[in-house]
């Protein structure tokens, strides 16, 4: 769909009569990253999965500022309005989770419940943000100057992805990653960097939308971050998924699906609808 600064690529699966749930993928993913989960969840929800700017087939018509989280968030809200989705459930993984949290904080009327998988509210101090931004700029330069397949090998050597890389379907996922444009990914990495992300730590204290945090038990860094988030707000709960690392919706898809179902049932699905229903 063509908007002012984006041409979003997305797909729906399920019945329009069901509650709407939106999926935002992580860095180097695309709208099909949640396919296995959507196959099951589409029985109960009208699933909308979107290619984020810099990924898949979504095109950015404006300048580099339209790869930043605030601009992407405004673009996504505009897309929901164009699709006549007044309120929905929202799910985001990693980078997509950071965008989802920004949407929750700044556009709360659009979302009834939110699921954040391996996500964070950003970095707290200017020094942390400066260091992270420097690192992400270096990685972006590698994306632009080295063979993409080699970059992917290096990226998934990160300890966050040990189980993910050893998964039987990892090679198939890697082939799909190669369909991304590394130049576009570099723009996303620079501008969606946690180093540029507005810190949401103080704002989540005032959030009233039910948020479920999903984190793998082997992902100690994000367990610590997510536990701190829970301590700041009574509207936030956490589920730690056993024998899993950073990528839960791929590594433990059945747990991912069932946990979402239970969260929705326990919190109600008020207002998840299309305007034209």
C-alpha cells in the first residue's frame, strides 16, 4: 500500500471476522518470519504481517529519516488507518519489539494488548547509546562492503542465536535472509539502532495497556532487561520460555502460540476490530 513516505508490503491470513493481530519482525527478517506461528494463530485471529522499512519488499520513498523508529511508527499507524483497523493486538520481535513498544507508548488507543518478544525499552544513558550507535554504524558499513552471506554467518555467531543456528531449519531461514537487500538493511541498522532509539524506560511506568514479555531462559541479558520492565509497571507480565534463546517464535513456536492465546484469553480481547465490521 502506498502512503506518503512508504510503500508497505504485507499480507493478511485468517478471517476478517476474528480479532486483528499485527506482527512486526526482527532485523533481517520479513513479513514471513512468523509464518509458522501465523499458520496456527490464524484460526483464532485475523493476522496481519508487515515488511518493516529496509526489509523484504517494503519501499521507503522518503529519505533516511524514514528508517527511524518514530517515523516508522507513524507510517505503521497510517497504514492501520488506511486498512480501517481501529484497534488490534500487536506482536513484535527484537527490533520489531522495540518498534511495537514505541507504538504502544505513543499510540495507545490503537492497541488493546501487546506481546513483546526479546525486546527492550532502549538504552538508559547517553554513553551507552553513543557506544551502540558507533558499533551499529560499523556493522552497517560491513553490510555495504562485504559479501552478504559472510555477514550473515558472522551475525548468527552471536551467543544470542546458539539454538537458532543449530535448529534443523536454520539453513532454510538463512536462504530467505539472503533475499533482503544489504544496502537497505544497512539503512535500517543505522537508523533503527538502539543507539538512536528514544529511551522508553520512564514512559513504561505510565503505560496501562496489558503487555506480555516473552524471553528465552538462555537469554540472560534480556531476562534481566525484561524483569526490570516488569518491576516498573503493573500492566506488564513476563513469561520465560524454557530451553530457548533469543528467537522464541522460531525455536519454540508451539510455546509461542499457546502463550499468546493464554494471554489474550486472560486479558480479554476488547476492541480488537476492523472499522467496517
